[in-house]
């Protein structure tokens, strides 16, 4: 019963969400769009961290690669936004798989530290204008609006709908992941790697695939992010962004879609709501992170154990 | 040759600071298996407390040097108290929980302290007054080394030696090492593990406060986000030497300081951080347990 309630409750909430632009002004629709985009990134982090059990604290790299691919291809080479999307996903996935090579040889805290290192190197590479394409500290500016079958998604509302549809698709992907062989493999690996190996799971393959999939989804979010801001700069992908994504998954609940969405709402939407208290918000934020962990170490909305 | 000696002394100065801060990371990790992400911020808190002490009581001349000593004492006391409070409030309730919960709690604590510093002191760069300490410069083989550098190198080496002796040659030091190896066994031997953990959160932040105040005195300015930068570097130093290993943190700190100084002197400075992180990843891959860390058997 509860299963049904969460399942259809979620679908219902998503449909209600479609109507948000009718109720909100442009500034709030922009926040809702950012919520959708960051939810997608946070869910993609959850594939690696929450489901794969790998302490990835450099997830902003894949998000950034998606955004930069879209920015560079669109501004420098005139590609339409939607044509850059698959390239953004593929390149992010390729980098994810590439970095997974060394990363998955490490475990626990060592993996975490190495991924911080990759994040730092990525940001420096962008700032130092790698290959003369990334535009240094200013980044890439002046992206086109997305066009689809002759329609121009120019208004904030239409961009929100685009982001919302992508979010819906990614949630479906996450639910399918739960039921698929690959999802079960990851879960098994996370719980007991040795036992999983014994029954024929190839940990390297599964972990690399988890990184590639998580990175591809993050890259997709990167495209949306670049479109939303119409500019891409290194400061959006610094290590503290990775820390926030990491915290969202743990504060929300590992492997739990509603948990991750709730976490994203807390970490990205609440700070916007409390804009007036700008200087106090991160203080409160830090305090809240400690409080949530002490009171609910499993996260705000943990994954139900019965099905795990 | 002049450049070489110069960079060597610059490296030793920064390396001493890294080592002092790295000791806090490594001691906490050794006993609790927790990366205390708030440690860097605690250290910079020490710099701000010291600065307040200097500017509100400090005079020039002979008083200057005495004030600096008092500032160190104040910084050490405040930061050690903050360290104990942090452990009690943010880490102790999570000792039996999923380890990632403690990691996020540490990240939250870091954010809390960093923004607390910004609100209490300043969102801008705070400048240390000049003329506090003698401005003597020593010339050795074409390099000029300031009094402050000599002081930082000397004090950090003395503190490290003292810590080494304390941990290896006292009863309480033995208790710390025992708790680091196996908490349950240590408890069975009658060791009060809670006291050991609390002591680690006194000693680490106290040394870190000295390191943080050295940062302020050496560069003559502090900024509330500096905790992240210095914390990260010190943490890399701790890993370099073998995290959890006390002499390793000292060696890692010095080596990282020297590496950075020579990289800045001889290689590109805009890629300096990237080189450091590449070194970190390389070390993690080739020898994840660092220079002095022992190879830990994988738990099955």
C-alpha cells in the first residue's frame, strides 16, 4: 500500500509540478528550473555514491563537462543546443569511465580524496583556458536558446518544462535501475564486495559502468544548466559544489529518490527562500547539516530496507 | 644556488605550517577513521583569535613580542575548546552510525565555523599589523631569510618533537596509540577511549591554532575561507606521509612545503595546484598508505 502511495504520489507531484509556471512569477520559475537541474545532478551522484557506494566527491567535474561541451559547441561552432546534448552526455560518460580507472582501485576515503583532486585539476584546467577553448576564468558566454522542431524554447517557462521533463525521465531511469540487474549488482557490491565477486560479479566492470552512467546523467544536467544560465564558468563546478552534491545524497538518504529530491530542495531552494538572511544562511546551513546527521544518520528520507 | 636555498627555506617555513595542521588531521583519522573537514577552519579560527588579541592589546616595541606570545596562548586555548565542543556535539553522537554521516557532519561543521568567522570578524581580508616581531633578515648564500621564517621553522620543529615524545614515551601517549589500533581492545585494557578521543581533539586543534596563527603572521593577512585552502593542503600532506601516522604527517608536511616552493620557483605557478593534486593522486595510486603508513590488510 505504502509502496503504491509513494509511487503514484510521486507521479502526481510531478504532474502538479508541470503547472508551477502558472502559479509563480519568472524569478520563482527560474528557481524551480534550477531545482530540477540540480535534482538531476544529485540523482546522478546518487548512482555513484548512494547506489554504488563509491565516495565520489568530484561529481561537479562531469556536470561541468556537460555544460562546457554545450557552451563550446554552441558558441564557438554554432551547433544547435539539442545537438550538443548527446555529445555532452557521451563525453562526460567517457571522462567518468576514464577517471573510474584509477578511482575504483582506491576505496573509501582514498577514493574520496582522489576525486577531490580530479575536481581541483578540472577547475584549474578550465581556468587556464585549456586548448584555448574554455575561456579562462570568464568561461563561455552567450549561448543560444534551445530550438526544437521549429519551436523556440525562449521563455523561462518553456525552459522549466524542458528541465522538468528531463527530471521526470531521470526519475524513471532511477526507478528502473532499482529493478534492473545492474541496479541489483551495484547494491550487492555495496553491501559485500567479496560475496558479490564470488557469485560472478565483475566489480571493476560494474563500478566503471556506474561512473559512466552517473557522469552521463550529470553531463545531461550540465547541458540544461548551460542553457538556463546562458553562460558557463569554472566557478559553478568548483569542489564545494561537489561537496554540496555529496551532502545532498547523504542528508536526503542514499539510494532514495524522494530523499535526494528532498535534499536538493533543502540545499538549493531553501537558501533562495532565505535570501534576505544572506549572510546567515550558510551558518544555518552548516548547523542544519550537523543536526540532520545527528538526529537522522540514515538521512531524512531513507531508502526502505525491505526491498533492499 | 641562491634561488635554491631561498626556495628551500620558503618551503621549510610553509612545510612546518602544513605539518602542524596535518597533525590534527592525522591524529583524528588515526583514532576515529574520520576526515575532520572542519580542522582547517579551526586552524584559521586560531589566526583570527590571535589577531584580535594582538590588535586589542598589542603595543609596539618590547610589548610586541610578549603580545604575540599571549596571542598564541589565547588562540590555542580558544581553538582547543572549540575542538572539544565540536567532537562532543557533531562527532560523538555519530560514532556508531554510517561513516558518511560523520563526514557530512564534518562538512557542516566546516561551513558553520567558516561562516561564523565571517560574521564575527569580517568578510574581507584582515591584515596583521606590522612591526610586531623583529624584522631582522639573515643572508645565507645569496638567500634572505626573515626572523619570522626562522621562528616558524624552529617552533614547528620543537612542537613536532614534543608531540612525538609525548605520543611515544608517555602513558597517555601509549593509550592514544592503543586506541588508534583497536578501540575495543583498548577499552578492554582499561583505557578510557572517550578521554583519548577528547584529548586528540585538544592536541590537534591546539597545534593547528599555532599553524593558523603562523599563516597570519607569515603572510600578514587572513581571510575566512583560508581554512579550506590550508586544510586541504595539510590534509594532502597527511596523506603523503601516511594518514593516521604522526611522524608521517610531519614528513608529509615538510615535503609538500618543499615541493610547492620548488614547483613555484621552477615550474609554472598557474598550474602549481594541479601539479600538487596530480602528485596526490599519483601517491594514492602507487602507495595509498603514504610514505610511512603501514599496509593495512583488507577487512573481509
